[in-house]
C-alpha cells in the first residue's frame, strides 16, 4: 500500500471542482494515482510505461476505486465519472489518451506542483515518526512572488471596456445556470480580447455565442470560463449555424362535406359505396385539373 503524500494547493478552492464534493473527490483521486517518476505499470495484462504525472486506468477501473467502501445508493456511475474526467480535460487540468484496452491520463503542470519533493515511502514512515507536511511559509512566499510577477504583466481593463463588458456578460450568464465564484474579470476580458483580435471574430459574434452557449443544454455545462469559450468556439459555431434538415411537406386534400359524412356511417351497402367511390374519383380528378 502506498502511504506517500501529494501537495494540494489552496487555490483549488477557486476552481470549479471545489463546487462539487464528488467531483473534488475524483480530482484528488487523480492526483493520488499519478506516478511521481517514470515506471512501468501492468494494466489488464498490458505493460504500460508511465512518466511522472501519469496514471493508467479505465472507465470501470476508476469507478471501482472511486466507489470503494461507498454504499451502493451513494455510488457514482462510471459514465458520470468519465464525463467529469472529460470536463477536466476540457478545462485543461489533464489530458486523456485512450485505446481499446486502457486510457493514460496525464495531469497538466504536474512537475510545477508535485515533482520538487519525492513521495514518502511506507518503509520510511514505518521507521520515522508520523510526518506532517507543513510548507505554508514557503508556499505563501511563492504565492506572493507570483502575484507580484503577474501584476507587473497583467493587463487591466476599465469597466466600460467592450472586452470587460463581454466578460461580465459571460459571468452573468454562467451564474444563471450554476453557482460559481466571481472570476478575475480582467483575465477573462483579456481572453475575449484575444478571441476577437487573434481569432478574427467580431464583438457581436462573440456576444451572440456567449448567449447561445449558456443556453444550450450541452455547452452550458462546458463553457464555464472565457478560455473554454475561446477553445470551443469553432465547434459551437458549427453547431449553432447548422440548419435543420428540410422536411417534406405533404399536402392534405380536404374532402367535401358529403364525402366526410358518408365515410363516417357505420354500415354502407355495396351499391352506396360504389356511388361514393365514383363521386370521390370525379372530385379528385377535377381538383387535379384545377
């Protein structure tokens, strides 16, 4: 049993995974499963070479680990867990490479957060006193340095800037679907600026896409930030502009009152039926000529 540890940064509370406890549990499971170094792993009889930050799994395999010890009525179906993993991929938290036998999942930026320290082995823990990892002073210092660095390069937008207004609109529309923390609107505004300038899109086009995407049953669960809006813009645009297939229009001929009344009779003699058929044929012939 691996008794090592992983780092968990406070900024996870600002991520969408924090808003859903089950989703957060899946993210932590991914971090705990990721390898700290290059190694070989045997999965379903297949030998897989993993680098740091990777782990191999399958939809049913990860569901079994996730639901270990959980009452059956509280278990999360593998289909939902896999949708969450795909959502992590869409939000650029990880990447998934799949084949017919297994999937290799790679945690993005793993080396930036985890690889500075080697995992504690079970042998070391058995010989030493229980270890509590406290790196608050160092982390706080690093976070402050990052803030200073970012502020020196960060572009600030005024509230009346068109990009900032579109960022505010996106946040408002997303908030109507689910509860999310207020983002860094300047960062969102900068992404929208790039969507317009670098991707050659009109501001009105971006505005219309924001409204459409946050109302679409599928895309409103995917577009949860300005970056995901930009990343999926082409796919959404193709779907948005797709016209429904033309349906064949069938013209119904309205029968005269005398024909409708006769058809509704309970019993009709053969002679009377022949008279009705003759009248119908004459009527239909007349309407075709007209």
